[in-house]
């Protein structure tokens, strides 16, 4: 009896000792999980800020590009008038005016290509943002308990 009691007491002592260590391990795992979640949220915020800054820079460049295109358009109209002889007596020869006009067209084409690149970058940022939101929704749904799913 004495041995059986000692044996049962020692096994219950082992169970008690193992339970606190399990709770300690569980607490540690929980802390680790929370820390990872916090770090993940910080990384997500940093990525969002980077995308925001990049989007703002793209928007600013698009506005500057639009202003430059308008200025080129005005200059182009004046140049075409001079080529037609509508601007009065020509101070420049026709070859010089044609050269300027072709340079203007090349500059305008260059700006249009640049605008296309900026719009592609803006669309890419939009898609990255959408992907980030979808990933966040997925993480939230994966965090739901199995019974609730």
C-alpha cells in the first residue's frame, strides 16, 4: 500500500510538474506567435507606406509630365503656324522650322512612352495593394477556430 501510494503520489507529482511546463510552453508559444503577428503587421505597414510613397511620386511625375506635354502642345501650335506662314514674316527658314517640329514630335513621343511606363507602375502598385489586402483577409480567415470555419 505504501509503495502504491508513493508511486501514485510520484506520478501525480510528475503530472503536476508537466502541466506547469506545458502552460509555460504554451505561454511562450503564445508570446512568440503574438510577436510574429506584431512583426508581420509592422512589415505590412512598412510595405504599405513604401507603396504609398511610390504612388505619390508616380502621381507627382504624371502631373509634371502633363504640364510638360501642355507646354509642348502650345509650342507645337505656334511652330505649325510659322510653318504655314500664318505667323507673319518668317524669321527662320523652313528647314530650321521643320527640324524644330520633328524634334518636338520626338520629345512628345518620348513623353508619351514615359507616361505609359508611369501608368504601368501605378497599376502595378494598385495590384500589389489589392494582393496585400487579400493576404490580410486570408490571414484573418485562417486565424478563425476550426469550429467556426
